[in-house]
């Protein structure tokens, strides 16, 4: 008797169905987990942003990142100067511009991206100010280019600020605020993108080779006018086209000599060779 062939039952699942089902389950689980993690991270970030750091937080940050060089008591060590009397303005300037913590010993601390958030920086600055007070943040009208509330008629004078800058600052920072070289590998940084607060902080605290401009040298209104002139120059449109770094006639003459005269010489040689 012939053996009856077994017919394949209708509706039988493919051997790949189980693998596809498992894969879909894994994808769904992973998507849900990723979404939940992102939501929790966003909530934690918002909570951390809303949490205002205190002076105690600043002390912990200072102890962990600055005390090795500047001393736990801010008195300084052989690796770093004392911070007594520098004030919160100097701390904010040095850390917010990335000059501190110092990357390596050299003629000058270079500017680099900051390693702390602005809240952390301000917390450390507040701690230093609480232990060894010094220069503090200016009033808003000084760095915002507004009139002095005590004398509403005293509006910022950009031309006066530019004149003061040429007299007091241009010999180091260049008349176009493009920076310049100093002795022994030091340099005056460019001010073409420096914030108004950090310009004021540099004038008041005198970082590195910068002299301190007290009120006997430059009044608060004078500092405001200089800041207004520099901010105006930062925002101004260069009507002359390509500036070549705003370094003046030396760079422009060098460009004309190399490329302009060089092009004329090359054209002369080409014409001569073609005629022959």
C-alpha cells in the first residue's frame, strides 16, 4: 500500500518568523529604553541647570582643581601665585577664558576653551571673593554701553574711547586691536572677539603683562568708552574688503610685493618667452 504523502499544513509559520519576531521585540525594547533614558537625562540636566551652585560648591571645585598650585589657603605655592586680593573678577576672567587651569608652564598662559561651566566658574569666583576679597563685577551700565544712571547726560563716547585706546593700549594691542608681539615670547592678545566684561576685567585686574588701570588712570566712564569703541569695532563692517588681519601697511605691502610684483614678473617672462 502506497504511503500517503503528508501535506504541508496550511498556516504553518516560516522558520524565519521566530527570528523576525525576536528582532522586532529587541528593537521595540531598545527604543523604549533609549527614549526613557533620554527623558531622564533631560530632566536631570534641567534640574542641574536650575540648581544654583553655592560658595561651598565653589570651594570644593577650587580644592579639586586649583589648590594644588594656588594652595588650599589661597596663599600660593612654588607652582602658582597667591590669590589673596585678586577678587572674583580676576578668577572669572582667568577661568572663563580658559587660561586657567594652566595647561603647561610657558612665557604666557594662552587662551583656550574653558573647562568649567559658567555656573561653576562663578561659584569658584564667589569662594575666592569670600576668602580674599578683591575687584568685583562692574555695574551693568559700564559693560553694556549705557549712560551712567547718576548722570543720564553722560552717554558713551565711541570716538573718545578710541582715542583713549590709541593712547593707552595700541602700543601693545595694535591700533586695530589685532594684538601684537612682546618680549621673551609674550604677546598682547587680539581684542577682536573679547567680551565687554573681559575687557573691563583685564583693565582692572591686569592679567599677566597687562598693567592695572585704576580710577586715577582711567575713570569708570573712560573704561566704558574704551569698551564701547572696541565693541563698535568688533561689530563694524569692513568697508575696505579683505583686511589681511588688520595688521596695517606692513602686511598689505608684503602682500602687494609678493603677489602683485610677482605676478608682473611672471607676466613679463611669459610675454618674452612667447615672443621668442
